């Protein structure tokens, strides 16, 4: 085995051919081969090549600042994008909205699985995830623009069950991020937030006869790397590009330098969280946290669900659950913002594909996820907000396979409240209803969940709803809230209202609305 080629980022970018399909590593702001992506953009702006590229990524990656896939967001440079999430690449989304390129949103777990099936040269990927959602070709098949005509997914029946089938998509180039390479091309990831899909991406491209380039901090002599830490064997790698540790393009996550606690290389004491102010989000987090049980395995989404974690810490029950992140960390304290995807003091790091195997197989006991729209069927939308494309990320895999799903969000968009005295007062109603007749896009199918008898709650600051066999039920309201004028009149559909013998709806626990520790216990 010969020594691996060591190239500059621009030399690597010069090897991309017109029409290639390029897979990019990363998760949110982490694990991005930013030097390589920037060099590809530089080459196109100077020469007009490479052009007509197809981009393939698992998670939406970047910082809404022109990084990651947005480096390719030039007319003529990219013709098609296939990804799990899009919220962090607004320039790509703009091209999709203006119908300049083709695009597909595929559930994040399915894309991770596609990489491994691609490497094994399977005919395609079969998944039960996404039936009845946006991913189902009967609901658009994940197409993101009018220019996008063909389906990349079809419904098949296997052993009497409907499944989604994604035909194999050959990959030509991989731009992957690592930490160290040795002279033989073996790659370690010990300073990264998680291993992500690095192994699968490199194997898929190599087995397609393509080009695998890995951006690393440094190349060391052969034999100097612990073989147990090698995540990409040198036999998969065509070239490496050195990007020094002090270069912002090699930061652990965008604008965040290396923190060993986020890479599992040290344990640090986690100080008590400063209690968050009692606002609508904390109210939602408190009520949602009441669904926790001892020793549950949990996934928390971004946004309002993060308050579940802070409430659990404030109430002293955080140790009763194990938090996981879809890109691989198990245990510890998940990071937020640009650190989302990493965890401080994680117990283990799984490849993303394996993490989704665990999720898809029902390994999660409970998930707390956001909501942008809910409809009369119990469907939830977070992936397309009006004309704005955000993508599903791991939401569809997680919500449809967790034993219990709790969707969290304010009842209306932009509501202003007053609380702290054991009741809730609406100071100013939100301008947009979230409980609508029909969601813009189905990211979670209430119809499929209802048929399966899934345990589903929708928690807001003023009301709690449950999905039951006969529809959406209003099961709790906040003290101080009028059911008719402040709940039912602010919905576009009429839920089934659960009332007691006296005609009253059960009140949410008054402790939720007091500005003091609740004294929560977990059974």
C-alpha cells in the first residue's frame, strides 16, 4: 500500500468533474470540510467549473453564513440537491424557492442508511419510515421545487407491508472532515463532535470508483495512530488535505474552537444550570417534563424541547434519563446552538447510521420535538413553513418510531403571556394559528400513528392535546384560561373536548405556573 496523496484544498477541488455527485460531511455546524467546500466555490467563480453538480448530504449543515453547501449555491454550479435538512443553507433554499435547481428532502435516517446500502451496492434502500408523510411519493416524495419532476422514492409492498424504496444513487466524490491522517491515509476523528457518517460516505464513494478526500488537521507518520481510533481506513482514501488546527476552517464546529469535553476526550463537571425565567417555553418544558419516567432513553429536538432538559436539571431529575442525539452521542448533556450535535460527557459515540437503526427499531422510549403546525388528523409540520424550506432532519424517524412522542410549542405564533402566580394570562394573542385544518406538509403522520395506537401528546403553554383513535382530544387547560375563547376559538378545527361530570376540562398542574421550583418527582 502506497502513501496517500497530500493535496492543497484547491488541488482537491480541481479533481471534481462536471456532473459529479458530491457527498458532504457534517451535522449542523460540526464536522464540516470547510476548506474543501470553499475551494470548490473558488474554482467555480474563477473558471465556471465544476458545473451541474448533484449534492448529497445527510444533515443540514452550516450557519446561514455561506458555509457548507451554500458554497455551491451558484447558478450553473449545482443542478440538484438531496438532503435531510436545509435550514442552515439559505442560499440553496433560495435557489429551490426560485425554481432554479432540483431538490429532495429525505428523512435523515433514510439518507444515512442509503450511504451504507450504496457502499454494499444494494439495489436500493428500503425503509418503513415516512409512509404517509412528505417523503411518501403520494404526498410529493420530498420534492422541493416545481423544477423537480422525477421521484427518487417509490412505495412497494413487502411481506404485506407498505415500505418506501429509494433506488441506489451512485456517488462520485466525498469531501469529509477528520482530525488526523497517517501517511497511508488512515483517518481518525478524535477531536470531532461525533463520527457522523464518515465511514459510510468514504466507503460508498470508494466502492463506486469515486474520489475520497479528507480534510484533516495534520498528517503523521504511518504507525503513529491508534488503529482502534481509525474510522476511515486508508484503503478508502484517495487524498488528504491538511488544514491546521488554528485555521477557522478546521474549528470543531463553526466559530467554535476545540473543546475536548465535546469530543469525549475529557470529563468536566457540569455546573447547575441557572434557572430559566418563567415564560411560555419554560411552561411547556415543565408540562412536557412531567411525561418523564425513570431510566428512559430520550431524544430532544431543537427549540422549545430544549427546555425539557433545563427543567429536569432545575428539578434535580436529569439523572433519571439518558439523552441521545441523532448524529451519534449517547448520554451526557447535549449542546445547543452551533454545538447542537455534540454532547458534554457523552457515554458513547455511535455512527449516525447505527444511531438511526436504534431509533427506527423503537429503541427510544420518549422524544420531545417541536411543532409548527398541527391539524385535525394529528399530523405535525416542521419541515416547510409557508414558502420557507427547513427540511425534516431526523424528526420523521424519531417521532414515528419513539414509543411515545411529545410535540412542544406555543399555541399560537407570537403569543405574549403573564404568569408566576399559579395561572396563565394572555396579554397579546399570537397572530398565526398553529392548530390548522391541514398542515402545509406532513412531517409526522397522525393518521399512521393513530392506526398504530401510538402514544402522542401535543403540549402548549395553555392546553394539552392527545391523539386518540377517534381524533385529537383536548385533555388539559391552564388555570386562568377560558376554554372557548382562548383555546377553541383560536383553532381552525374543533377537537374532541374531554370534560368531567361537571363539564369541566382538567386543569394543568398549578405548580407549572408558579415562579419557584416545582418539586417534581419521577416514577
